[in-house]
C-alpha cells in the first residue's frame, strides 16, 4: 500500500491528536512542507472539545476573569473539495475562558442547519463564497466572521443573512435574530456592528438581496432588543461595505467602488470571483445623523479616492463638522486575487500591502482635510472600545497577518510612535483585543489578547501582553490543537 504525502500528513495529524506522536517531530515534518504559513494558519480544525490542562508559558494575570470568544471559517476543505477562498468553510467557534489565573479552551463547529444537513448527506450541498459545486443550493449563512455578546447570549455574524444566536456555554445553535421582526430575511446583516459606549445600543446595516440592493441603516435598543430602521438608501448594484464607524452624532459608512459582476454570478461563478474593483470610481463616505426620529435627516456625502477597505479603527468629531478616523486601505485589487486563491501552495505576496491611515474630513465643505500614513502591512485595528466615538490615543494592529515573523503593534496616534512585539519566527498572530485592567478608562492600563498559530508545533496559542509596554505576560497553548485563526472576536468580563 502506498501513501501520498497528503495521506501521510493526515496520519500524522491523527497520531498527534491522540498523543501518539511527539509534536516537535511533527513540527519538523511541517517545516519541510511547501505549504505557506497562510495556508497552515487556516487549515481544517484538528478537533472539537473542551481542553482544561493547558500549557502556559509565563503567568496568566489573575485580574483576567472573563471569556474571549472568537469565530472563524473552520475549514480549508470539505468532503474532499478544496475550499479556494479565505472566507470559505463552516463556522468554528472558540472560547478562551479565564478564571483566577487559570484558562480553559473550548472549540466547536457551530451546528447550523446548513452544516447539519451536509453532515447527514455526507457531501457538500451548498456553495461557498469562493467555491462553487455542481447543483449547489445557495449558501449556509455561516456565522464565521465575528461573534458578539448581546443581551445575555452570543450572536455569530456572517454578512450573508440574519445573525445566528449561539449558546455561550456550549456553542449550540439557537436560531436567528431578527430584532423584533424589524430585520427581514431578505436583508444581509453586517459582521461589524458598532456600539454606543454609554448605552450599548447597536448601530448596523444590511443590503436587500434583491435589486437595487437597498441599504438599510438600523438602530437596535440594548434594553428592549428591538430595532428601528433609520434610513433606506437605494444602491446601484451590490456594493461592498464590510465595516463602519460611530461618532457622537453620526454613523459613518464608506461605500467602496466595488460591485459584483452579475453575469458572472448568473453563469455559476462564486461571489468571490465576481467581486470587482472599479478603480476609476470614487469611494463615497456617508455620514448619517444618528438622530432621525422624524425621518427628515439626510446623510452627508463626501467623495474620497478609490480604495479597498476592510477595517476601520476609531472615529471621533475632532472639531465642529469634522470627523477624524483610522482606516486600512489599498488602491490595488490584488488583495481580491490573494483571497480567492488562498488554498494554493504559493499564494503571491501583495505587491502593495495595505496602509493604515488617519483621515480627517470636513462635513460642511464636503472634502478631505488631511491624510496621514501610520503603518503598512497591518490589519485588524482595535482600541479601548469604551472610547468608541471619542478620541482614543492608541491603536493596536497585527503586522504581517497570517505570515511568519508576525508581530503585535501599538501605534500612538498623538506622537506617531510605533511599538512592536514579535511573537516568533515560526509564528503568526491575528487580531489584538484590548482588555482594560480597571473600570476607569485609562488606555495605559490594559492587556492585549491575540490568538496565534505556531507552524513548528502546528498548534494555536493565545498571546497575552501588557497593553502599555507590550511586555510578555503569558502564552497559553491549545493542548496540541490547531484551528483557523479567523478574523474577529471579543472579550467580555464576568
């Protein structure tokens, strides 16, 4: 009987999970592999379960008492089909639970109806964002992009449909959230809602999944859980809006010069292939007044240069009629090529990595006042979320995301000083989440939690650093498990 290299690696994976193989030996095998760090950091999850006896380098702060919830597309292949796009795969939830210096880890595929149906059939039934199959039956609305705590439970967010209600204790599927019936089934729902720092009210948006793709701006009351639609704005085609910003008086959205090629979609091509960048069209910034109870308020529109943006930092009203915000942007559509060919052995590096910028716009004059470059080749900006809509001094980002020799960066928005903490040559790291040390707001008093992956060990870990100095506090290992790093997550104290 002959084994292919792929079969042999599967055998080693199983042996490692059972404790029959020394992980350091397995790590050396992976070191000989031609697979990129990007591929390895997003490969199929090795298992599901609850792991309690976790190895810890350093010492976990006893002041950390809460849960870090994360979600991710949990697969690089399904039923023998290679999933091409980074966004493809069933949602895999992870919970790092902190209790008085001790940590447990829980990982599980979220048992959505679409996943359960495919598991029973033993084959793919639904198409993925970047992978088509013959006779596919639409999509699965996988909650794989972000996960948030909402009114005692969890909401998993996908951008493809309504939020998924998830049990915070065991990750059971508990239905879909329509916020009192205000958000209809034919609407998409953002994976990046913004929250008022004082009331915890939610501001979100979605697009109608029918021409002309009308965008809804939604406010959800935290006390009642019910939503109201503040604005409806018809669109010309189905545009890409992944993130947004919230200031004291405005909800700010940038509509990018991208659109889905409908003939490509009608021909059976996946959405990931059909997304195009119209590099000669402007990016449109819309500042929606938050107060629109009478329905008479109108958004303020400003033209910006054409760009591709996935994420923003904070935003605040720096002067009357002026908004300052941070954004990570690119003027090259090569990023789409990289995303839709993620599973290739040699994914090309971006010729022009995205740049973190700080931008100020004048709402009265409807123009850009200033743009300053802060850093490049970074992603997933986070800050002390209690300062949403106010002026925050520090921003945290992941440098060389999904790549080797990655680091966590702290950017001083006042002095432009950059601090950097590497996590190791064979490691990469994802989104850095700020966790405050005190109830009183003090940006120098906090911890940074960042989920990472070690290619030599083929194992995930959680990095804990002091937010002020980026000094090492602890590294919690995932009991030999590996699962895709994913995109977003949030920490909630108990």
